[in-house]
C-alpha cells in the first residue's frame, strides 16, 4: 500500500477543518430579505399613524362644523313677526338694528306666548290700535285727553303710519302694543318704535273700522290670536 506523505496529510486536514465559503448569491438574497422586512415595517407604521391622524382630524372637523352650525343658529334673530288677529294676518318687519333691545324683549315674549290672546282694548280711528291686558289707554291717554288728538293731527309734522311700537313704561311685566293707522306727531317721543307693517295693511284698516264706544273700546271682541316669528 502506498504511503501518504506527511505534507499531503497536513493539507487535507486543513481543508476539512476550515469553514465553508458562503456564495455571493446567498449574501445578496439575505440582504434583500432583511431590507424588505424593514421596508414593510416602516410602511406599516407610516400608514398606521396617518390613519389615526385622519380619524382625529375628521372628528375635530365634524365637531367644529357642528359648533359653527350651533353658533350660527344661536345668534340668528328673527326679522319678521306675523300677527294672527281676529281680522286676519299682519306681517311686521322688526327693526333688529334700530331697536335691538326692544326687539329682543318682543321676541322673548313671543316665544313665551305672552301675546297669545292679547285683546285690542282701544281702537282710535285714524290714530292707533292699542293692544294690552290692562284697561287703561297707556301712552295714548295723554294724546286723546282734552281734545289734543285732533289739534296734534292737524298741526304736527307728518310721520309714517302702520308702525309698531310699545309704550315707554318702566314696568317690565307689561308690554303694550301700538299699531299706528295714521301719521302720529312726535312718534318717537311717545313710543318705542321697533317695527313696521309690510303686509296686511288692509287687516289693520279692518280693525280700525270696528265700532267702538265713547272710551274707544271695540264693541265686539278683537285681538291677537297668536304671533309667529320668521
């Protein structure tokens, strides 16, 4: 049998003990897999955060829109009032800018049903229609006393008819209504004007034409059935 030289044995021993070489293809493949995993993880985190942010933003947007809607409704003041009377409907434009405090008070009382069933206690032809729960003439009492009414109508400057106002009373529990049927002298000195009739002038004239007694009180019941704000 042939003898193996010691040098050959040493070379064979080194070949067996040495580590096996990794091919370039294997290294590239492993690197690609690791990079793909990192990319997928980063993409997942990105979309996860974006989805959460979008939901939060959408919720905030919805709440902001709702609050804006509520605020807009909160500060919308009705501009007109429809008086449903015994003779028909009278549409009144409210002076929201010119008389804001009186209009606010009028609207508040309308919403509480204050004017529902209010009678027209006094109807003075070619002058005013007075609505109130009291029997007195209120602001119109001085105008009609001692024959001053006809003198004022004949000599005073002209003012618009079909105006809506209330008396300048300090009693906060009382809110009288006056609808002028003719120009009234010194109107702003007598009443707090907060509106004007824009439709239903014929209804006002119909109320004005009712029969009254010597105290200007209608002989048949006449008044406001209800008030609608628009």
